[in-house]
C-alpha cells in the first residue's frame, strides 16, 4: 500500500511542516557552515596572493606550479568568471580548467599544448583582474597588510557564494541519513557494506548500507549496464534471499524551483531499476524541505512514494 503518494489531502500540511523543519535546521547550521567555509576561503586566497606575488606574477609557470589557485583567480576578476566562461574566453575546455582547480595537470597534453592553454588562461585573468579590489595593481606598488586582508575577504566571499549551497545540501543529506540510521539501529538493523561483486538481491537480511552503487540496464535488454548511486539500501529482517532490498533516496531542498527542475531524475532512476529488477522494486524518497504539490504529484504519477523526515516513523510501513 502507498505511504503518502495516495494521500493528496495531506500534502499541503506536510509541505508546510517539512519547510519549517528545513528552515529551523538551516538557521542553526548555515551560519556556522558559512563562517567555516569563509575562514578556509580567506586562507586559500591569501596563499594565492603569496604564490603570485600579490597577482604581479600571474604567468603559465606559476599556474603550472600551483594549479589549485585557479578557482581563486576566477573570483579575482571583474566580473567573477564561471568555469565555463573562463574556458570559453581562453579557448580551452571546462574539463581542463576543472582539473587545474583540483590541483591536477592533465597528463594527456603535450608540453607545448599545456603551455599554450596556461598562457591563454593567465592572459585572460590578467586582463580582467578587478583593480578596485586590488588597487596596488593600478598604482604599481606593494599592497599594505590591510589591503591584502581586505582583498582576501572580498574574494573569499565570492568563493563562498559559489560553494556554500553544495556544502549546505551535502550536510543536510548527511543529517537525513544519520536520522534514518538511528531509526534502523533502533530496530536492530546493522550498518554493513555490501560487497560490490555480490548481487544486490543477495544482501544480508537485517542490514543496511549507504551510498551503494546498483547495477542497472541503461537502454533495452542488450544495452550496456551502468551503476546508479542509491543513498540507502535496506534488506528487511524477514527477507528470503534472493530478494530485492528497499531503496531510499534522501532529498532535501531550500526552495520550490530547483526541486521541480530536478524531479525527472528520480523518474529516470526508478524506470532503470524496474527495467532491471521488475515492477516490484520499492524505491522511496526521504523528503525534507520545499516539496510542493506539483513535485509530489509528478512523483506519484511516476509510481514513486515518499516518507517525510518530520514523520519518519511512516517508514515502518515498508515492513522494516
């Protein structure tokens, strides 16, 4: 029997309760997360200023020796440059820029190709440096310590704006899974990694695992198999092997717009699972935050049910 998908008369009240729960958590967590991220970002920017001699030595050799500073350098321009924009202006590639920001030099490039890419990137950044933030560049002098700190905090704030949302989202998912774990442990389930080489249907009864990759068919019976990540996989105590375990996807959202943009992701995932394991696959969402009737109606129409985190005891209806 459905848990919440067949109860539209409860959706509005549950959405309000879920939004309140998310907002209460966000007010407690987000300031701390932002401060911690900002502190690390200031340190990162100051290191970037040091290795570039306060942005006066911004050449291919410097970026090659310290490729990780590129993210900070993108935020030091006017306007700040997205990764796609920088790669376009420098006639490079997003993957190349991304590798540099991970402090990696792509090994497949020849020395000449590498130097050419780095020269274009350093040239674009040099031309677009924000001289209002770094006034010493236009005055041909060394910065004061106060100027260095002020410019570092401004660029750090720009960096935080780019990374704060994923940090909050990841922390919320971690909290959701911790809540689920507490519920399962209270029912005598054990957190136990499932061997990757073993079929998912052979999962040991009374166990659960987080962030498990499940092998599914991509398109058609003869198509190549792919692995899709599932946040939580639970094999009931009374399972008779081989048996498909319960699949839980943790979802949180801080606004209504993004969830409706991403709602097809779950539909694609359940279709892949059913094409591989049959129509009886149990795939349920664990929701916290801004999920409105438009989103819920779409998921229900796709055959996807959900449990609200503010009423997590509903998960017992899955037979755990």
